[in-house]
């Protein structure tokens, strides 16, 4: 009897520990770049921590965890030999950390042709370690209503600014003032054509305690940013106000109903991690990235024993994937030479098809299952 009570106590202790708040620390940096990048250390299951850390590092650092020569930031840090492209991560803020949800914003800078401030928002189901998309937590009708309301408010904000700008016309203004206002007018009149429901596809969102913030990029490009008084769009909605528009999955996450979340199976969607094999024996891991509105998409995968990221790119036609894995770029032909063609079907929680080797002509079976 004592042993039974001991076992029960240990099980309850483990479960309690597994589903407490995530403990987050800075990712170890042997290169001493002063980057601040979140690393899930404990407080959630090993599987959830592994999936969250993997997705973040593959997406933002272009590296599989622990598969580096010098440090985790070596792919994105400044390199004087290869010119000046880099990404820096200044800080991250935890927006929500509960038994079911982990949300944070990473703030940094990207450098290509010019430096640009950047932020990345991520929301995770910490029971499964899956990234959450906003459409996954709302009913179809509720999400449509929410998008319509926020889109209306965004357009109103721009229209109100234009109205105030037009009402301030004054013949006594100097040429510089007139040019400034005309440039602003051009920015926002053009922007109105693009403020629509597509913003929710390409935009981001952040769960912050009792509210959800939907984010749209600013109207101006880098060169015109100094003229952009409106900057980015951050539309807040309180969870209590949209609770009835949430689906069962969303309600379980926000009410911290651990047991329900544990037993909920969401169908395979983008931004998920999958595990499987090519030819039944070569173990691989894959991240199913979000398709664009024209159904083009890219997937990242790597062989588990090599951990070098490889890209598949192509189209999603309904449930059918048609992808290409490139081998090398032929300078004489001025084109990429494919290594393999991938044809597969997406089922509820799996991707099954063929990896067609373009060198040998062999059609190797491909099977991936949601991890």
C-alpha cells in the first residue's frame, strides 16, 4: 500500500511540474555576441521544450539546435568576409506564461541593404509545444467578425489621419511643409488599398495576459519611415469580449484547462513539426511552413543524423504537395539543378508520398507524422 501511495505521489508531482509555467533563460552563446534569445529550459514537458526551441532556432537562427561549429548565432551574426547581412536580437519580453500558453516578443535588428528594427511574436501551446495560429483558436464565424471589425478600425485610423491632413491645407505653408504633407498623403492613400483581411494572413498576433494584440506592419517603406506618424498597427481585443467567438480549443487554452488541451487533436496545419522517414529508414524532421496566399510554400527538413537544413519549395494544391529540392546552381545554364521532386498528400496528421531522386531515378517513399 505504501508503494502505491508513493507511486501516486510521484506521478502527481511529475504532472504538476510538467504543466507549471515555463522557465526561460538566454540561449547559450559561445560567440559572446550579446544576443538575447529565449531558450525553454524547464517547467514544461521535454517534448514541448524541444519543439519550441527547435522551431525558434530553425526559423530565426537558421540552425538546428546544437548543430553548430562555434555558436548558435553563427549563421546570422555579422560576418566581415561575407559583407554585412546579419540579425541581432536585443531582448525578449514574456507576454503570457501560463499552464497552457506561452507568448513572447523578440526585439532586434535585421541588416541587409540597410538596418531595420524588427520584432517577432510567437504564441505556443506549452502542453504540446505547437505554435498557435490565430485562426486555430476562433470559430470560423467569430474569426470573420473579428477580422472585419479590426480592418474597419485600421482603415478608419488612416482615413481620419488623411481627413485631418486635408483640413490643414494652408497657402502660407512653405515648400518643405507642403512636400512633407504631400508625401504623407501619398503614403496613406496608397496604404488604404492594401488594408484588408490579407493582413491577418501575413501579420502577427500576441497573447498578452487578458488580451490579444493583432499586429500589422506600418504603411511606409524604410526610406519613408520618418514621414510615417501612424507607424505599425496594434489592435487590442480583450479575451472576455471575444470569448464566445473562440472555438473549444481556444477556450481550453485561455481557461488553462490542461486536461482538455491534452486530449485535443488539432488537424495538421502549417507551422507544425513532423517526424518521419525517406525510404523507410532515413529519419528526418520537417517544419511545415505557412503557405502564401497563392499557395506557394517552403518546408524545412533535415536528416536527424546530419542536422543540415534543406529547403523544399513549391505549391500546395488542395491537399496535394508538389515540391522541389534543389541540388546546386549551374552557372553555365543559369538555373538550379533539382536533387529531388516531392509529391505527397496531406492527411489529417500526416504527409505521405514520394521523394523522387533526380540523380538515380528512384522513387523513394516519404512518410511524415505530426510530432
